[in-house]
């Protein structure tokens, strides 16, 4: 039993030894394999690193060479520029030396010529002195006396030439000084386009049938008399079919009569009591419409804060005309022109538009009718707390007061532009014809004038003079004198162009 145990222990120990040896051998074999693999891998890594190092070296060397090449090219370029500058500088120095030689030669030549001129001038002065002494001896006059005579003989010619020069200088100054102003005025007029309405003193009221005329006239004319007494309008009932004429100088009265007549004809009840009732009712409606028109006008133009009385005066302009031009339309047009022109000049367009709208309120006011409308308008603006510059612009637009602000001349110019447009206004035919005749007669009174013609509605005067009696210089002077006389002695809208025509004719006959 003990032997078996001993044998078992020995067998166990021997087996363990063999197992250890086998394990040790296997571990050694594995470790050698791992070492070999590690060495192989290390060799691969080493080769990769060496390859990367070579590539990096090659890249760095390429970059270095590239940088060196760039620097070399820059150096070469700089050297080329320096050589070019040196060459250009050398050429300039040669050119300067050549020019210096030429200048020295010219200076020497001029010096020689100057000496020759001085010598000749001395000779000429000596000869002039001898000739003057001879002329004085021959004429029996001294040099001063001859000079005075020469001056007197040249005064007329000098005056004519001076007049010509003055005209040329004035024209050139107007062109240069007003070039920008003309541009602004032209752009302003082009940007404002309004219709031109010609008012008259009659209104035609249309009716459906001629039977209504009898009802409007009434028994023994009582209805028409009541209507005329209530409205202040002359009602003309004649043979014109389906029409009645309302005649009055006041457009507001004609409008009240027209509306009242319309309501009476529509209602059918026409008698004196009803006429007075309707007329009073229509008058209130028209007054309300006046206020509404004033408010609408202010809103359309973007004008705020107007006093209620000023709004009422603006509305009244709708029923007032000046030289045939509707006053409200004229004021709206002037306001728009003022705003555009003020913007072009860098001024406040709202102030200018406000003053342009209010500049003619004196024409529709019932206060102090003896005052000029510009002064009355200024007083009304001051009364209703308008700004001082606006009040001055209203009062100065016809030169009744002195202009103290930049807005004032703008109002004056735009008022003239709106009123002086062809067709915007009209005058009485007799006054218009008389003005043209006076214009022609005034020019015809000048000596040498043969014919005169006023054309373009009196905006141009053509004066025909005789070629044998008037010279070109005298024609220029005549044009200037006529323009001055018209400006000081006559009243005219806009401007008048004076054209003097001097015509020379040569006539012969072939036989």
C-alpha cells in the first residue's frame, strides 16, 4: 500500500515535470515566434518611417528650392526694373541736357532780337517825334488838341461798341448764371401737368322739355323774379331749346342758382316760398361743400394744421377765377410747383407748398377789399397764426413788401409760371388788342423804323428798320432801348422778345 502511494506520488511528480517541460518548451517556442513577428513588424515600421522621412525630406527640399526660385525671380525682376529706371533716367537726363542747350540758344537769340527791337524802337520814336512836329506845323494844332478832337470823334463809335459788348456780356452772364435755375424751372414745369380750365360768366341749365320754362317763369314772372332776387343771378329764358342760361360774374352765385333750380325742377313744386326755402338750403350745402373742398385740397397736398377759416378760404377758391383761370386749380398748381422747386434747391418743400396754396387767399376774402390781395392775404395768414416766412412769401409775391426769406421768390416765380402758361389765362379782347397796338406804336415811333409786328400773342415784337438809315451797331442799340422802354412803361405778362431786322436788298433787271 505504501509502495503504491509512493509510486503514485512519483508518477504524479514525473507527469508534472513533463508537463512543465512541455509548457516551458511551448512558451519558449511561442515567445520566439512573437519575437520574430515583432522583429518583422519592427522592420516594416522602420522601412515605413525611413520612407516617410525620405518623402518629407524630398518635400522640404522641393519647397526650399521653390522658395529659392521665387526669391531669385523676384531679385531678377527687381534688377530688371532698376535697369529700366536707370535707362529711363539716363534718357531723361539726356533730354534735359538737350532742352537746356535749346533754351540757351533761344535765350541768346531773344537777347539779340531784343537789342535789335530796342534799337528800332528808339529809331521809331525819333521818327514819330519828327512826324508829330511836322504835323503840328502843317495843321497849326498841338498834339493835345488833336488828341481831344480824335476822342470826341470816336465817342459815338465807342458808345455803340460798348452797347454791343454790354449786350454780349449780359447774354453770357444770363446763360452762365441762370443755367442751373433754368434746369430747375424746366424740370419743375415738366413734372407738373394740369388741365387748363377757362371760366366764363354764364352757366347753361338743361331741362327736359320747354314746358318747364313756363313753370319756372311763373304767373306774370313771379317765380323767376323770386329766384333772381334770392340768388342774385340773372336768369335768361329764350328760344334756345331745352336750355336756360344763368348769368352772373360770381361763380358761387351761379352754382347756388343751378343747384336750386335743379332741385325745384326735380321736385316739381315751384313757387316763391318754396324757391326761398330751397335757395337757403342749397346755400348751406354749398358752404358745407366749400369747407369739404378746402379739407380735401389740404389732404391731397399733404398740408396739415390749417386754421378752419383758412380752409374755408381755400374752398372758396373753387368758385373764383382770375383772368379766366380757376383760382383753386391755380393755387394747387402753384403749391406743387413750389414744392418741387424747393426740393431742387434744398429748401423745405412742405413750407413752400403751404405758402403756394395760400398765396392768393386775399382774392376770396371779404375783408378790406381796397387792399391789394397779396397784402390782405398776408394779414389773414398772420391773423390765423401762420409762420412768419409763409406770411412774408404771401405778401411779397407781387413785390408789395420786401422779401425776407428764400421761400418768397419761389412763390413769386411759381405763381408767374402757373399764370403765364399759354392758355392758362385770358384777358378781355379789347384790352388785349389795345396792348398789342400800343406795343407796335411805341416801337414805330423810333427813327429809322419802317414796320413793326407783334406776334405770338404779344410775346415777341419784330421791328424792321431801313438798311440805309440804320447800321448793325445802331440796330443792336435800338433793340436794347426798346426793351428798356417796354419794361419801364408797359404792363405785360411774362416777357417780350424784341427782334430788330435790318434787311439789305439788291435789285436789278435783265432785259
